[in-house]
C-alpha cells in the first residue's frame, strides 16, 4: 500500500510467548521495528480496555511528542533523574497509577532523538524478595552489566526474556 495514512488500521496483538515470533513476520522482532504501538491494552479489566480505546480514537494519538529521559544511578548514592516534557510526565503518572491498580504496566515513550522505548513498571508486594533481582547500578567500572529484572514481573515475563 502506497499511502499508509488512510485508512487507519488497528492490529491487536496479545502479549504472550508467541509475540516476538508473530511480529517478526513484519520485518524484524518487536514492535519497535513494526512501528510504535499507539495504545497498549496491558490491563485486566474489559471496561478499562473499552475506555482506553475510546479515548485514543476520540482524542487522537500524540498531539505532542512524548519525550522522557531516564538517568539511573551509576553506583551507590548517585543521583537519578527523570527529564521529560509535560505529556510524558502525565503519561508516566498514569502508568504508575495503572501499575498500582493492576500490579504491572508498560509505557511507550521516546528520547529526544525519537528513539522509542518501553518502560516496564512493576508494583511488587511488600514481601518481595529483592535478592531475586540485581541492583540497578550501571557503572560497569564497579558493577557487572545488569540484566532485566524479569522476576519482578508476571504479565511481561515473556516480553522481558
């Protein structure tokens, strides 16, 4: 199709162990290669799905680019930073609220060079065994390169492996 702007098309893909295999037939693995997903339906309530789809269709997708830079701690006691525009911060707030309600949530954002990424948020129980995941420090002078904290997630376990 020469003009992908019209008509709009929607593709619903369930997040499970077949996700990467399915999306790979569109050129490469993962949605970053397929095209950024406009609406994630990573929620458990049917009412929330309808509400989120309706809101996306009625209000459009992105009136303003969502730009969010996350700077983690290099080592102990370092500062961490979130630098984002208002749209991205509001979406981050909403994503945290969804994670508080549903245990987990995934938010799609991008850096200022327009490189998209997914931020996975997990609200672990107060009895969570923190020894199951690595510390988040990233200064490889002092720490080995960290791996994804897969054990902190249930719904996204297949996506994070």
